């Protein structure tokens, strides 16, 4: 009896590392999570998810067989086209991150700022004593001057009762004109929105264009804008040169989470016989300018120079001390004609080309 031996199978060609990595990309081992007793095994996927994964893996392998020269990225693109899946829409960043709310802004006149800034350490001590007497947890760290007033930096976010205490103290301070001191407020963020569906010529039988004042009147008359404050004038543009419709861009004061903007987005209201819709818009805060060196591109708090510079002629002193240290405001008999000294309390009468212009 003869036995016919089956010839051995020919060895399969070895796969390259690139092909192994391409295929192994779609086979991920389930994660095993052993608990403290070592009995629970969590595969991390439900039966529905596992069946979808197997179906997508078989489709990927079919694509690889049909197009063996494609890499993993191209196979993903083909698979997405076959399944009809598209990339998600880009997220609109419509709210700027304002400064910290651990500070209080008090707008006031320039004379009040100069008077109040003379005894800052005394004001900080008196404010902290007043806040502690009222059993408040807020304390004042320091006070600094701004272009339009002063800023009180605190250790916590102030409540309405704390704002009233700070307001009463500032208005009752010596040499302070209380009529030129506005109500203190917390800093806010800014959200950017746009309104579509508004006619560019809102008045019937008239070619009068839609203006910012018209938009402000419309917003005041609508109840959905009752608790909304505009940060700037509305801006009106045409949708296209030959269109009769307009797009209105509005900036509103908001919190960092954008709660006010989220409340308004996709809401509709009537403008005459038209229906206007509110949409979110990409934020456009502009380029910051440093108030220390007066250069563009960075804020005052991130300025790296050691001292301060004058805005008028870039001298090594603060702008409010220009008349005291600036050479143009000092008397000089050797110039032709002789230069007189600028009188105390008067602004500098000389003109300069600013360093960043």
C-alpha cells in the first residue's frame, strides 16, 4: 500500500511593517479593567458598538484589498465618503475672555483720579477695615489708576453689598467730587453676534438706509433684549452690492461662559414684515495696545520693559508726568526763539509724531 503524502504548503510572503501597521490600526484589543477583587472584566463597549466596529473593520479591509497602494489616512477618507460621514462644523468662538472679576472698575474724572491716588495705602487700609466691619470676606489687595478711573483689585469676586460699600467710601473721600464718580462695576467679557434677515431700506417708498440708531430703537422695543447691554454701536452692511437685505453686527456685554449670547442665538423677531434671526459671529477683539510702552501686540500686564515710556515722545517716564520731565516743557533760552516753560496744570502745547504711528 502506497501512501501519497500531501506536499507541504508554500510559505506565504512576509508582510512589510507598513502593511502590518496599516491593518493593525483597525484592530484594537479590548481594554480589561480588573477591579479590586479581580473578577470584573469591562470591555468598554456595548454589543451595538461592537457590531458597528466589526462592520466598519470589514469595510476597511475591502477597501484595502481593492486599493492596496493606499495608506491608512487615504483609507479613512475613502471609508468616510462611502459611509457618508462628514467632518463636524468648526466651532465659532464668539466670546472674548475678559479680565478677572476679582476687581472693581470705578469710572471717574481725571481730577478725582489724581486726588484719590495720592494716599493709596491709606485708602486700602480704610476699605479693608470697612469691609471687615460689615462681615465681608472680600479684602482689597491694591488700587491702580486707569485712563477713565480707578481699579480696585480684591482677593475674591465682590457681591452687590461689597460694591455699595466701596462706592460709598470713594464718594465720601476727601477732595472727591461725587458727581463725577460713576457706579462701580465688575469687568465683563464681550460676545459678538450678527442679525440676518433685516431689510437695508426699512422704510416703505423711501431710499433711506438702515442706520445704527434704527437698530438700537428696534432692539429696545423687543423683549428678548431687555437684559442685554450693547458694548458698541451696531454696524450695518449690505449682504452684497446689489442686495436689498442687510447684516447687522452687534457686540454685547457678557460673562466668560457666553450665557447672554447663548440665550439670544437662533431666536427670531419681527422687523416690520420681515423675520430677523440672531446668529453667532466669530469674535474680533482687535490688536491690544500696551499702556506702558505704547506698542501694539501685547497687553499692559505682559509688558517686559522695566520702566514706563511717554506716549508723546517715548521718554523714560509716564505720560502723566510729561510736563515735569519732558524737555519740550522746560524753559531753554538758547533755542531760537527761546522756549518758555509750560505752566503748571496746563497740558503740553507741543505736537509730536507718536512713536508707533
